[in-house]
C-alpha cells in the first residue's frame, strides 16, 4: 500500500542523506521525496512516498523517529489530508491545430500554458497524481518532448499539524 509520510527535520547538512540511508540500508524504496524549508528557517519538511504493508511502515516510522535530525514524523495516508503534485510537460506545438488542442486540454485539466516558443508549449499541471497521469495518457499519441514531476507534497486537514 502507498503511504505518504511527513517528516519535520532540523535544517542541517546531511539530514536528507541520513533519511535516505535509512531506506537504503533496509531495502525500502522511496517513490517520491520533496524537501523544503518551513516558515522556521531551522526546520525543513520532507514529504516522502513509499510502498509497504502496515508492519513495514510502522518499522519505517520507528526508525525515522530514532534519527537525531528528525523532530516529528506523521503518516498522513489514513487521515484526512490534501496532496498535490506539480508537473511540467513540454510538447511540440508547431501547427495552429496542435496549439489549439493543447490549450483546450490545459483548460479541461485546469492547467495552464506557462511557456510558448515558435515550436513548443510548456504546460503546468497541478493536482493529485491520478490527474497528472490522466493528462499524460491523453498526450500519449502526441509523445511529450519532456516531462518533469515534483513528487507529492501533503498536509493533514483540520487541526492536525507538524508544529513542534
């Protein structure tokens, strides 16, 4: 089962390496990982997506809590949460028909064209992974030139929070 784990860590050199090393040492895969500083410059927040049954994820959470840099860990998968992912897709748009079709697809997916050249469009899509996958599936016959995805970010709904 897919799990979204939110980790609050001290914003210190090597913290990411220690967390990735924990996964590597135990043979667990990281499907996606995003890291950014929080409103407190001494802390960063990691959102990590992994696969595993309840026993494996429980073990991962226990091991993460043992790391010195880790301030707080929360598996937000089973609680009410909001998750988003960002994707940039570059497509060939050399004809007026292609340009119109890409604009129409962007509108349908509540996406937007963020860059235009005489030969390409770059489209920004934001949403759940399934939305991004569906957008790519519709482009399958058009073969995107390049696709970049951010990985999942997530936050618990309501009064659950990662504050210390």
